[in-house]
C-alpha cells in the first residue's frame, strides 16, 4: 500500500487535515478507515466509477484502492541537525512514498505562526532546506563508504558514486534531487537510500473559511507561492482542513449546502487524494463481478502482466492474456456480454499498456 507523509512547520494544520482525511474514509467493507497507530491511517481513494461498476454487477462487496497517510510531527528550522527531534521525524519521512507538504495560507492573529508572520514561500523553503541538508549529509556518508569498493574497481560502486555526485551537486546548490531528472536506471541505483528530496511532493495550501485567505488577497504572497511550486515542477491543492474536519460530522446530503454557506467551493479532500494519486504517477483499473467490484493501483505505463501482479503473482508469472473493456463503454453497454457482442471487449497480450479506467479479466496458465 502506498504511503504519504504529511509534513510541515508546527501548527499549520497537519493533524487537522489528517483527522479530516481519516474521518472521511470511503465506506467499504474491506477498507474502512483503520488506525495503525495514532498517527497512521488508511484512506480509500474516492472513485465513483467503482460504485457504478458495482451497481452494474450487483456486487456483494466494493473495495476501493487505498492510500496510507502518516501524520508526521512538525519540522522546524535546524531539524536536519536534530532540532525539535528533527532526526526522528526525518527518519519517518524516509519511509513514505511521497510527501504532502502542508502550508498555512491564511492570516489570523489568534493563531500563532512559528515565524511570527505568514509567508508560504519562506515556509516551503524552510522545510525543503531541511530535507536537502538531511540528504546532503546522507549522500556524503554513503560516498565515504563507497571509497574502498571504488578502489577495488567495483563497477556497481562506481556507478552509484557517479549518480551520488550528481545528487550532491544539486543539494549543495540548494536544489531538490528531483530537479536533476535522473533516469530510471539511476533512480534504481540509489533507491535503497530513500532520499527525501527524490520523493514526489504535493503542496497543500491550508485556508480558513471566514479568514483572510492569501488567495483572496492581492499582496503577492499567494502568487509567489504558486510560482515557487511551479518552478519546483510540482503541483498544489487548496484545502480548508478545519472546515473539512467539521463537515465530517454533517450528513452527506447536507454537506453541499454547508460548503456554500461557508464559501468552500469544492470538496478539498477529494481533490487532495486525487492529486496525491496523480503525484505518484498512478492509475486505476477495475475488476468487477457478482462477488466483488474492486479498484486496483498500478504505475502509469504498466504492462498487463504487471497489473495482474497487483491481484496475484500468478497473473504476472503465468500470464496468457487479458480481456479488457473501457469503463465507460462497459457502463453504456450495460453488461460484459453485450460489450463482447458489440466488439468493445478486446483481448490483449503481454505488451498491452494498461489505461486508467480499464476493466480487466486476467487469464493465466
């Protein structure tokens, strides 16, 4: 299961967002929100396509794909040197697949900011610098350990060191390692280090209903934040964490009305989860039948046998073929047999690249 760590400065709404996410978990028999420990929760990925397929198939069970969110305590300036138990928290971030960086995006004199005033660009730069400094130290230590193997003419050690030199140069220039654009082979070479600055980052701008939100002001802070995120080749999502947390206690049919009253235009949690999914380069395919309709996660660009492996190893190792139909075409036809009769159901081999929304049946030996 994919794991996303929620990070940020102290008191920017990380725990509020975590509580909102975990309370709003997609209801499903197999994946209700479950607490692994007080700061870890599993949240189903909202996808209306899955529920329409379940309705079509009259499925007994519905199982969404899921993401594990980790609420990591606030980082402070100097975390890479151990400030505020920084080393412990940085170690927690190393274990996640992606980072959700929470940034305060509103002014409120009653809510203290660790730096006295709200400046999202500075806040992002403080957090990212701590990630950079922590990685620079780790890369330096790793290169020292490789010296002996390099002297012994180890090809693997030399190859790893060449990649680490590239990363070290970027980190020393104050840049995230993602800025280098490493090849897939280079990524594989250093993957074991779990470098923080090679993880995809999604920036979450936390607003406040009725507050002085930066995106509603014309002092340049919001625009500067957008430009910074763009320059980092990343993306951002806007969430009102406190409102979303409060709305979890409101009946589903009343939420839209409350959002309108509070001036919250969209469901920020759904946007956040979908953006987190996209940030990781993931797509969804489905299996459906009378027993179960289920969503499965694969990396964009995965071949059919790799997708099959998400279900069972035999679907990859003993793959023969897959029957595939696009979700919307299956829904419009109303049944699997009708899709087959009208030549909308395809038979695909090992080289087929799975598309988002595919409904699949795997055949293996």
